[in-house]
């Protein structure tokens, strides 16, 4: 009997860290690296983990989408207000925003492949899925490098305490709203499953 593989995990970020947006954003970048490693693993295996594929899909739709909003709605606008012409941020921020748009849309080939694996099936085209996975992880690692080595140091240099307080407040509100939405979805799913479990075959036929 095959041994059950452990559930996939990435570094936990305590909600209290939202009080320090700089640290939170760096921590989320580390989590993105860990998810990229999962995608590499999924693409390399002949029989990849369904749980890992589900985990990656949930991360892309959840924490990663939130991270994009944290940067696009708070960090980048604050930097655009505070940076000088000598900082020459326009081209870089344009590229990073295009990267974010690509994450929001996500590579269809990658998502289709992950969804197939999560359902216990093979990607329709393993080669195309492998290329899509490699492209996505390469772009994300490049993106993280720019943000850790240029954007965050620039933010530490240019942003004021009042800017960081505003960013922290907005991020905390955004993440709390997302947490409540997830809790509501979980409660609805639990109710559906409970209703299904308590419905007899006769009731299903007559309903």
C-alpha cells in the first residue's frame, strides 16, 4: 500500500505581521518562491500530487491575488507619489504591473494542467504544460528579484511613516475582508456537504 504523502505546506505568515507591510511583503515573496518550487515539482513528476496541484491553484486564486492588490493598490501608488525623477521607476513599474496583469489572467495552459492534475487526470499536453510551468516560475522569480532588490529598498528609502501606516491599514482591511469571505465560503460548503450526507436516496429521487 502506497504511503500517503504529507499535505503541501508553505511558510505561514502571521496576521500580526500586517502591522509591518515591508516585512509582510518580503515574507510573501518567500512564499511565492516556495510555490514556484511546488510547480517545478509538479511539472517534473510523471504522477504529480493532486493535493499539491490543488494547493497551488488555491494559492494563485487566494494569497497571490491578494499580494498583487497589496502592491498595485497601495505600495506602487505610494512610491509613485514619493519617488523622484532620478529614481527612474516608470519603466520598472510598468513591467511589474504587466507581470501582475499576467498573474491575474494566469497562463491558461498552466491552469488547465493544474486543474487536470487536481482532478486526478494528466494534462492534455504534458509538453505544453511543462513549458507553461517553466515560463510562469521563471517570470515569478525574475519579478521577485526586481521587487526584493529594487522596489522594497526604494520603498524603505522614500516612503514616510505615514505612508507605511496607511499601507498597513489598507492591507489589514483587505486581508480581513478576504478572510471573512473564505470563512463564509467554507461555511456554505460545509452546509452543502452536511445536507448531502443527511439526504437519503429516496429523498433525492423525490426532490
